[in-house]
């Protein structure tokens, strides 16, 4: 867990990551709040707050008496949101720094391609 961020947000993000990477497919049941609480050694109300945020966002839905499930289309929506966040957090600062250094788009692309080849 990340000490700098609220635990309920971290729980929600972990579930989102599992949906985005496909380990938690659409229409799959997610762990219960009690299971999440036990696993992370947190208060069940904290786990519930993270899960409920995902319900409010339309990522999860509740089947009464059964549990929470991943909504259809959740993966695509989460991936799109994360792409937008990626652009804001990484791409925009990268392009701003490249502009300061006089690195043009074609040179930046070459640098990225070279780095990708080294992986």
C-alpha cells in the first residue's frame, strides 16, 4: 500500500488494474469487501468505500445477495481513462521538455524506437 494516498482509493485502483490487465474479466465476480479487508488487513468499511466508488463510476455492479461484478464495457472505459491520464501525466511533460531541448517529433520518435529495441 502507498502511504501517501487513501487506502480506499488504492483498493479501487487495484481492482481497476485487474480489470485493465484482463485478470478480472467483464462479468466476473470481484472479491467481497470482507475478503479485501482481510487480505489487506484493513477495516471492511474502507474496502467497501473503494468498491462503492467503482459502483458509482459504473465499473462494478451489484447482484443482490450474490456480490459485486465487473460491468460490461468497464475495461474499455478504464483503458480510455488511463490513456488520457497517461497523456496528462507523462506525454505532455515529455513534449514540453523535448521542446525546451529543441527535440523535434521525428527525433523523439527515433529515441523512443531505439529505447524500445533495447528492451
